[in-house]
């Protein structure tokens, strides 16, 4: 496909999400070509591109149009690269990873609603996930519209959480699966950070609730009370009308705004079927609060 025409934007959900067609994102893009993609990203929060077979080099090139890429930490099999690898196959041998292997147990935390890299001082702008090998069934990725979640909160609750700050850490989400799953090195790499409970889009001003599984408690509140508030906010956000579920096909590429949506993985039979997804994560511009 030559990138000579205009792109088509088709909404996937009444609230958010759009499929982008009419452009080949595996090729280099000009500023003119990328501009409408970035505008659609700011507006729709989740962008789907079909039939875009990616290798690592192409994915990095496309991802860098959004900004500088994060380097993956030691907890992921692709540590030290620009990729977070989500797979049930050993990165060196290609052999299946046993279900009781720590690498598969670690990935179970991806099934909780979360925002990538909210556990970093400067949280992520967005993520790019490419489908390299898909199981024939299962393994959907689901998204929650956190702009709609914020707008649905009672005004009194919005006012209450407006000045609040939550502490985020990768350890908090992984402990939900199994305590002590992270190595001392991984813990030292990612000490807890503070994030406010909302993010405002700098282009259109739309506010989104900013929580997720990496959020452990509310700073300055009794821990049980803060945990209860975060659980309540998650329950209020997790409504069917705010949810978009994507069934992957090989060659799919999805970009999502970590400031405006939560996402989670869903079950597939990791014993019977192969799966390989490669994620690049684009860093944000600034912390949400002074640490």
C-alpha cells in the first residue's frame, strides 16, 4: 500500500476506540501522514490497525512517532530492550513455558485492569501492541474508557478525589497474584511513586480517572480506607457500557492512551495454543505530581 490517500476513521464504540484504515504503518510515515493518526489518538484513545504485519524494527519505527520509548525492566523476559514480551513461549528456545513457571504466573497480573507504567515517576503516554502469533480463541484485550468513568462519578466524589494522590508500584499489582514474585533487582529498579487520581488531555482538556492495579493506597489516608476507595473507583469504572473488547488477529496493531484508558488481558489456553505479542511503551512528558 502506498500512503497517498487519506485515512479512514471508523468508531469501534460509542465512547472511544476507532479503527484506522487507508494507511500502511509498516512503512516510514511523513509528518503529514502521521498527523491525522495522532489527532485520532487524542480523540479516540484506542486505535486499531488491521493487516499490518510488524517485525521489531518496524514496530520501533512506528512507535517512535509518538515519542521516546521506554526500556523494559528486568521483570520481563525481554529485559533491556524496547519490548515487553507477552508470550507462552521461551524467548530463547521457542519451547512452551510450563503453567507453573514463574514467567507465566507473573503474566497473570496482566488480567487486572491497569495502565502501563503508572508505577514510573513519569508515567507512559501510550502503548503499541502487535499480534505476531494469536491463539484460535481467547486472549482478547479489553479496554475501559476512563474519561466516561470520570464523568459518571458523582460531583461530590470528583471533588473528594481531586486533591488526592495514590502510591503506585509494580509490586502492588504482582502481589495480587503471588507475594514475593518480583526479584530484589526488579524491586530496586522500580521504587513506589505517587500519581494523582486523574489525568487531563493537554489537547482537548478531557479528564480521565487514573487508577489501576498498580495503585496500592491513598497517600495520607489510613491504608484500609484508601484501599477501599480505590476498589470503589475501580468498580464504578468497570461498567459494560465503558468497555471495549478486542479479539486479535495476526497482523493487528493497537495503540492505546495510558492516560485515558485501563486495559487487561483475558484467558486463553496457554497449554494448547501459541501466543506472541510484542509491546512497545512510549514515555510521557512529565510526572503527575512532584515526588
